[in-house]
C-alpha cells in the first residue's frame, strides 16, 4: 500500500495504517476551537500480567521521546507515529494534557463531544444501556458506518454492542479470542490501530478473516484496558477507505480509555448487585437450614439452596462419621448421568479423592479440570468426562462434613463461587450440628418413651411367654428391623427355649427349643456376652444360624444376650431381610432395651419358679388341684374360640389303700411317682398332667378328640403293664389304674362339668375289676353333641 503523509508540526510523517500513540488518558483538555499541533507522549512498556489477563502497554513516568516518522518495525501498512513533545503537569486525580492548539475549525467540537459522551458513560451503570451509549458515541465521534463493541469473557472477546449491521451478519461472525497474534501485538502496544483500507495490498492476514461478511474498508481498532487488565475492544469502521488522522486515533484512544473505565464500573456495579443478591439468597438459605429439624432435611436444603446461588450439574453433601467415613446425606443431579446415582457408591473415606482430601485438610478446592488433578479418584461406574469441581469443608470446631459441586466442562467455577459457597458451608455446618443435637435429644426422648412403654407393659404380666412377645414387639418397632425373637437360656439343659416373636409367624411354635451344641455361635454370645451379627451369605458364619436364616427368609441376624445380675438369662435375635447392619446408635438402643427386658424376663422366671412350687405337687412334679382348674378353664375358652377339640383323662390307682396298708406309705409314694413317670413318658409337650388328690390324677389333652384321648389312655395302661414297679428290694409289683375319658361338647361346657364327666366314667371303669383288660378298664364319656 502506498504511504500517505499527514501534517505533524514542521515535518511530514508517513500515515496510512498503524497504531498511533496517545497520552493514555484525556480526562480534560483546554480547547480553543483549533486543532492540536503537537503533543507530549509517555513511553509504553510490556511485561507479565499480575492477574493472568493479557498485559497491555503500561505507562511509565519516564523521559519523553520525540520521534518523527515511523519508529518501530510493523507489518506492512502499519506504523507507529510519535508527535513533538508538549508540557505535562500532574493533578492528584488525573493527568492533564496541555495541547498547543492552532486554528482548525470543528476540532474543538469533537473534543467537547468526547467529554459529553464520557460524562454520559460515567453515569450509566446498566450494562445494556452502557453498551448502547458506547456504540452511539463511537459512531458519532468517528463518523463511522459500523461500530463493534466487544467485552472479554474468559478468552473470547464477546460482541455485546454493534451498529451498522444486522443480527444475521453478527451471528455469522467468527469468534475473536485473545490468542490471535495480531491482537496480541495490539495489546502489547496498548494504543489504537488504524487501517485505511482492509483490501489494500499488504493488509494483515487477519483482515480477510475478521471482516468477512462485513462491509468494511476503513478500520480503527482500540483495545479497552483498565488497570493493566483487558476489558474488551472497540472498532469503528467505514464502508469506504478512510484516511485516518492522528486526531482520529487520539480521540479513539481517549474514547477507549473512558469506555474501559465505564465498562469496569458497570461490571463492578453488576458484581456488587449480584453479590448483594447472593447474600440475600445466602441469608434466606441460612434461615431455611436453621429451621430444618433433621440432618437429612438440612442436607436437602443445602443442595437446593446452593443451586440458587451457584450453578452446578451435581451436588453432594457428606457428613464425617467415626472420624474416617464420609457418608452422603443429600444428592442432586441435573443432567445426564448425574441424575441417578447409587448412594453406596458415593460413600468415601477421609483422605480419599477430592472430598476426602478436603475433609482431611480442611482446605477448599477450586478445580478447573478434575481429570488433570492427581488428588481425584474416579467414582466406580461413572464415565470420565471434562469436569470442573468445587469442594468446601463444613467446619464447626472440627470438620463435620463436605459440600461437593461438579459441573461438566472446564473452568466452570470461579473465585466468587468459592467464596459464596464457603459462606454457605459455614451456615450449613451450624445448621447440621443443631440438627444433630436436636435429633439426639429427640432420639433420647423417643428411647425413654419406648422404654417406659415397654416397662409398663411388661409390668402387667409375669408369664415368660407373654414377656417374650412384648419384648419382641417393642424391639422390632424401635429398631426398625423386620422381625425379632426372644428366647430364655436353660443352663442346666444346655438349651435355648423360645418364648416370643414379632411378627408372629409360628416359628417359635415350630422350634420351641434349641440345643446349644448345634449352635456354637449362640453359645459364644451367651458365654462372652458379646453382640454377634451373622450374614447368610458369609460362608464362614455359623452353619446352623445360616440354615435358620434361610428358613425364615432373612439376610442378617444380630444376636444380643439378655443379661441379669451379670448372668445370661436369654437371647435377643434381630432379623433383617436386606443387608442393613445396625449402626452404633441403634445397637446402643437395642442393648438398653435388652437390659430392661432381661430384668423383666428374670422376674418372670423367678415368679414362674415360685408359682411352680405353689402349683405343683412336690412328690410327683405334676400340677396340683388348683392349677388344674385354672388351666382347664383357659383351655376350654381356647377350645371354643378356635373350635378345636379338648379332652380330659381322670386316673385312679387300683387298690392303693391295700398297697399302703401292706407295704407302708413310703412304698405307696413310690407307686405314685412310678405312675407319674409312666404318664409323663406317654404325653405330648402340650398335654398338661396334674395330681388331682391322693391317688387320683388328671391329664388335659388340648387338640385331642375322643379317638385321640382313647389312644392316650390305652398307652398309659400298656406302659404300666409292661413296666412294673421295682423298689425297696422287692420283686416287680404290678401297678394298674382305672381311667375315665371325657370330651368338651354341648353337654360338657365348664371345667367342673368336664372333671365330673371324666370322674364318673373312671368309677365305671373300676367296676370292671382288677382282671379286666386294658380297654375294658377305660370308660369312655362321649359328648352329648
């Protein structure tokens, strides 16, 4: 491109394209309506940026250089031009530039217009309004056909204002980034750059790319810089070639300085407004978290309220438990694979991954690229994607938890996000601790309430089976398990006796007792008073316990001994269908309730022993006359309710008075004991034998109809016949009985009626004589109905 000259003092300097130096700031000028003849200039320098943004020309208080003509190497068509010096003086608030003016009509109007536009920009704090003011100012001041205003967003100069083109053309423009070599050159110079004709030979390579689709021939570009930080850029262009003057370049540069300041002020204003809005949200979030009554509800409030302040794709809230475990209490995912997650996968250890690192060190992390940071650990089952993370500790005296945010893409969080999240994390830590204390208080109150209810209910019965059922029900509900079984320990028999279960599924009735020799792990629980958990899928676990778990359809079994006065008196068995081990707090509650239950069970056992002494015949061990009528009344009620049969046997020793008179009462007692042993050996566990009085006995036969009762009577007579009494050195002494059988029916409804019917038939049997056959000696009383 051919060079062209412009007036500059007494000499002519090449013009055309090129960055033209300026004072760097024109805040106020003394104008008399004539054009500038000369100007003093400040040197520019380059160097590294202090904040990571591209560093631009930096003004230094150095000596002035007077240069005529081109002074720096530049691409073809570009040149630097320095004008003769002018005097400078500095005011405290700005640099005033004294211009030596010569008469040039119209120049002063442009400077006055610049000052008016600067004033308008200084009062505009709305970003949209300011962009419009800047575009209008550049177009009017430079008499341009086209104006482009760009603001730096990351590494891209984003177009935020324009004039002279339509929206479709704007949408087709290629992005402008700070990595462009020509832009780097402009930034290092820190001044306006001018291009008379973008289509002229020797124009820079960028011209064709960044003016494609735009009706541009003349181009004047200035970087917008504030405090050595690039804010954006301003371009004024014409549709036809334009011979830009030094005055154009100086005005454009001065306008750029004012625009940079105004944009920065608007940015700060927006930032302060956004920060104020954030603080209002933080305050509202804090109030919500403090209202939450549980740890889970606080966690839910955290992930929801954080989303109102910091945009994320995934948020997780962890609590530190046992000093080494990170347990998730809240999760929120908004896109793709972040929406659904296995909570068990999220569990971590302190020191493991980004979350564990923050929990261990108490230092927040702002991670622009999660995959490039060696502290990260890939969560099992998730894909490796470009991801940014923000991880902050929740501190309340100690680290109580961690908030972890993730977002797809690199460098998606900034320092402002980090600061506001840390403020929120402090509020969250306080809310979590308050919720924990409240939860503990409520939990203790609930535990005391449950203990009180259980104790009150246990006080209403001393029947061991009822005690076992009550304990099982309360433990199942309080601990949230699927089932509970209560057993008593019989050390003499080395066995466990089933007492009660909840819910009732008939398992206790099916397994009334267990020999401890078949269950070594149960024996260990009773011997060591330890709590033991058995997993049905654990190949090394007690085979007997695993078999019972499979039978009941449960996965886990927790065995807790019932201890009274330091000795094991029974066993609590807690069962779960799923793999949900009891945590420390629930185990502690289980032991507390077990201790209370153990005392109730021991009291029931002692009462049962005392009552047994009162209810049993000391000679034969059978129940006595009083107990017979009590139990018979209960069985009749049960029989009528369930519509199941019930029978009674009445037995009387034959010629018992003759035995006493002949062999003495001691031998008579041995005859009674012998009869009791024979009767006991022929009965079921559910049958109830009793000594009615003297040489008379009775046997209650639940669920036994007429035929079944006859069979029992026949077995007793047969056993007595085949096992005579041998005692006191005497030979075998045959013992025989007469038996009467009665069954509950329409004609026999009460205990008295049932005993009377059986007793009458017994005396009928006696008339058969001592030589009668076994069947002949049984008088059968049929129910009337």
